[in-house]
C-alpha cells in the first residue's frame, strides 16, 4: 500500500505485510510531487514485492505511532490465512483469533540504497485488502475514534489558512465536500462536510489544477475519523482517478443528480463552515465600502496606469492594456434573518458586481454614489456564505459571500 507523508515534502512510503501477517513501513525516496503517489498506487498496490538493502530504523509501538496503527487496524484481521511463527511452512495456516499487531518495523535503506522489486504483472495478493468505500452519511454516524475510512466526494469550496506566520507550503487547506448520501436525504444534516488537509503544499499540481478549474470528484483514501471530524493526516492519499481495487461498504456511491444544497444558517451553525443564507437588508456599512478594477483576463487586481496613455489601465501579469476592466467591490451588509432572529448577521461581500447581493447594492459604489435607502428592506438569498465567527456577546454572526466551485 503506497503512502504519502504529509509535511514540507512528500515522501513515498510503503506499508507492507508478510506471510506471517507482520507489518512494516518502508520509507523510500522523497517525491518531486504529490502527484507521483497516484502512479505508484496504480502500479504497486496489492502486488507482491521483494525488498533488499533494508535496515531497521526503529521498532515502533501503538503508543508511539497511533496514526500508523490506525491504518494497520483498518487492515486487520487478514483476509487470507497467514503462517504461524515457529511452525513449519507445511503446518496449517490460520486467521482466526489472531491478536492485532502490537509493533511495526520502520525500514529504510542502507546509505540510501534500497532495491524494490515489484512484479506488476503478478496477480493481486490474497493478503491485500482494498479500501472499503463508505458514504459520508455512514462515516458521520460511526461511533469509533481514530478510525481510517475512504470515500468519494465532490469538492464544492476550498479555504486556505491565511496565517502569515505559517509558511505557504505548511498552511492547512479546508476542502468542503459532499456526496449523494448527504445531498439526497430529505432531513440529513449536515449536507456539506469540512475536511482539513494538513498542508497545502502536498495537494499536488494535478489536484490543485482540478480545484482551480471545476468542482472535482476526489477519492479520499485512508482519512482519519474521530471526535466528529474527518481529517487528512499522514498516510492519507488524495486521488483524482478511481483506484483499481476498492469495495463498497453498503454505500450509495451514485453521482449527484441535482443542484447542490447547503445547510441554511441557523442557531446551530458553527464557525469555519459554509451555509446558505436568506434575509432582509437592514443596514450597510458605508465606511468600509470600496471598489477597484481588475483585469478581465487574469483577474489581477493591481492594475497600473498605462505608460503611453495615462487614461488606460495596464496589467503587468498579462503585459497588456486592459480595455474592459471588471469592477470588484467590497461591502459589509447587515441582514435580518428569520432563522437567526436573535442575532445580527453581518455579511462581507467581496466579488464581481454580477454576483448575488451585488444585484441590490451595485449602485452604492458606482461613481462613489451611496444610496443606502434604495436597498434597505430588500430581500436577498439564497446566498452561499463562509462563516467567519459566531459570538454570543453580542449575538453576531460574521459571514463572507463565496462562490462555489
């Protein structure tokens, strides 16, 4: 089973199991990209391999490597018979009543030299257990803690961590995902789940490109479930392609058939989630309102005056004059919402004029003319929003209008 370590770089690791059922993690070379893990999954997973030039880096236990053993436990007991230590190979092999492993060897190469021989034409080993794919609804109802699980999901929105003190390649990214088990249920809550990815630098170019272009369907392999959260951690692998081998654990894996629905804002809405919002405009914060032109081709918001014609704008990313700039705006609007009657709902709008709330407020910024009375009392919604904060003293919910992938 190829694994990818989460951190400042991506390292190829193998989780291997021998005929006695013993597990070892083999640390191989660093990879140039997280995308390389996917090709090793397709070529090597489930195949017999021969390793040479190994040395034992350490013998680790459950107490020292809980993440590794959560993955091992998801593969235990073995699906086929294993040999019994201390008995001849001709003895009867067994699988029943085997205690789960209490230790695992961490292997690496002597002086960096590792020889891995994989017969890619060989049949799948009878020791191999393919990922058991579940629906998100079933995962959210699991009682266990620190359990590994795998699922397909549609990515609707991503939110990178913005702390400037954290290097870019170590910043967490939250992927907001859904599937048919959450969307097709009449009274299923939540309809969207946030999945933190430990570091943005290991998403890989292929996945990052897919997230930038559309709402991709991703395979989340060996994520960690516990304390009501799904987390991508070490040894989690994200794939764009369906694995060659996987099994459905009574999950509804059908595609989404209609428009995606978000949970509507109410008293149970938590910070760092996304929701749908409807309400009535009761106020506008004019002091924070401003607008700026952006390039209509690349979206660059730092346009300059054209050296040849000071009346035109120039994009230094496209190296072209911007003939038809797109006006972007920022505005804070206060809404009264029936679902949160006891709270003040403050929405930060920061998009193009054509998006949701701008149909009502674009005249507030046009030519620096602020006609607040023209939008007060207007009904808006449904808006898709990211929840920044929820406070009780005073009762206030701070939201930002977003655009789903």
